């Protein structure tokens, strides 16, 4: 980044805009194949979000999903960025302007 003269925000924005990259910590990105049990975690996140939205009839935040699932025995290592990535890339959900996610109508 420094050698080429790009500002930090430009690099971060490029990574954030690419759906193949997953933010796992501040300024730290990876790809799905580097996340242990990615498919299993993806299914757990999607199932929990769908169940919550259906039960409560209300949209849900990625933060709430992350915090609740980290307290279960299913997933202990669940970065918020992974939850956001799963919800944002799943056709089953739509991101609302307030950062919450709701079930897709289509």
C-alpha cells in the first residue's frame, strides 16, 4: 500500500467491495476457504437469522447474531465480519438502510 502510494481507505474499500473477501478483524480480510468450517458456520448464521426474523417478525442486526451465536456451543470463533458477509451475500436476505437484515421478498 505504501510503496504504491495508495491511501489506506482505498485498499480497505476495494477489499470490502469484493464479495469474495471476508473481513475477520479490523484491516484483516480472508477468503471462505481459509475459515475453518465455513459452510457449517454459514448455515448456522442463515438458519438463526431466518428463525429470528420469522419468530419476532422483525429484522435483525449482524451484531446481535454474532453475539448470540458466540455464546452457544455451536460457534465460539465468530467474527462480526463473517456474519455480515454471510447475510450480505445470501439471496435470502436484504440489507436495510439501518444496517439490519430482513428476509428477501423474492
